């Protein structure tokens, strides 16, 4: 009964093996944490760069679309109220 309550999953036969298991386990956990951190940094950097590229592309597309709708940059209208244009007099109207 006493044996089953003290069994924690570590082999109790050899103290050197126990120490080696603890050291290797600690190194494996530490390596996993370090590699996970660097993987997170690399993945985060890739996401930020791709997000910036997409945002720049959308901005450029919207700017170009705005220029394409008008065809030209907006002109300022004259302040005097003058309307410029051409006209042609049509002769031979049937109703007059």
C-alpha cells in the first residue's frame, strides 16, 4: 500500500537515472518554450508584413479607382457664373 502511494511515475531504482530524466525533461521543456517563442515571432512578423502589403494594395487600388471615375483631377469652376460652351443654330425647323 505504501508503495502505490509513493509511485509518481519516476523510476525509483537508480538515482542517476532519475536525475538524468529530470535534466532531459527540463531541457526538452526549455527548448520547446524557446522554439515556440521564435516561431511565434516569425509567424507574427509574416502576418504583419502581409497585412501591410494588403493594406497598401487596397489603398493604392482605392486611390486609382477614384482617379478613374473622374478621368481627370477636379477642376475649379469660375466664380463669375459664366458658362462656357458652343452652340449651333438649326434652321429649317418644321414647327415654326
